[in-house]
C-alpha cells in the first residue's frame, strides 16, 4: 500500500455524516423512481446538477445566511454533530452554515493538490471527499472579501496573511479538477442553501420590480 493511500484512507467524513448522506441519496433515488421519465429528464439533464452554482459567501450573507466556524475539538464538545473537517452542516431554520475551521498556511495548497490528484484515479463511484470539499469551498470563495468574511466567522484561519492569496489558491485548486463527482457529498447542503437564498432574494426582486412596474403605469 502506498503511503499516500494509507494517509488518505484515514481522511473521511464522520460516520454520522456519511449516514446522513446515504439517507439523502436514498430519498433522491426514491423521488426519481416516483417521477416520470419526462420529469426526470427535465429535472436532471446530467449527473452534475445545480449544486455547482451556489453563490459566494458575501452574496449568501446578503441573502440572510450566516457562517460559523470553530476548531473541530470545540465543535465536538458542543455536540454539534461535527467531528472532522468534512463535516459541514446547514439548517434552513437557523440559516447558519457551520464549517470546521480550516487553517490555511504555506503547505495547504500542496496538501490538497496531492490528495485531489490521488482521487482523480479512483474508480467511478468511489467517494472523492477532498475534491468535493474544494468544490464546496471554491463556491464560497470568489474574492478576498469572501475570505475576509470567512475569517471573521472563524471558518478560515489565514496564516498566509493575504485574503486575495487564499482566494486565488482555492480558485486554482478548482481549476485543476478534471473529474467531478457523480455523487457530490455536499449535494444536500447545496440544495438547502439554494432554497434559502431564493426565498430571501425573490421577494426582494419582486418588490423592486413591482415598484418599477407601478411607477410606469
């Protein structure tokens, strides 16, 4: 067994996180089976769905979503259901996205690149947790302002000292991914975030356009 394989095999979500993901997949499969072929084709044109397109951290904050991060050991003590780096939680009731603190230093990029490159050779269907994690974080991070917000929220511990450098790191990491997961680990969370974001932005959009429409009548 290669050393990287040995180390990588120890890096995975908690049993509770994996259980929740399996339950979500089972519900999705049941929903698909209950739908007609036409509806399924329209709703799922391919395996890589709309989960790739949630807004950045600053935009989500504008939609009423807040962020909370802390060291994993503290989150364990607080019984928040978070045990490892991959355990990310979001509930529509609180609108709080909980992410264990990620320390970003000079070694972070090379560490992620090694794990991600290794996962690119996995057989189809095998989880690629590091790729999925980077995709998740890259969705949140477009610019240094997003990094600044995540630092203030405790999600990122920036040892590089430059918020733009952290943003560039995640953007480059995402660009290096050439195999996307068909079973995106954060699909359920992304879906719930999208629902909350739409619920908060659509009324505002309708209000503005309603005023414009009224002014022209």
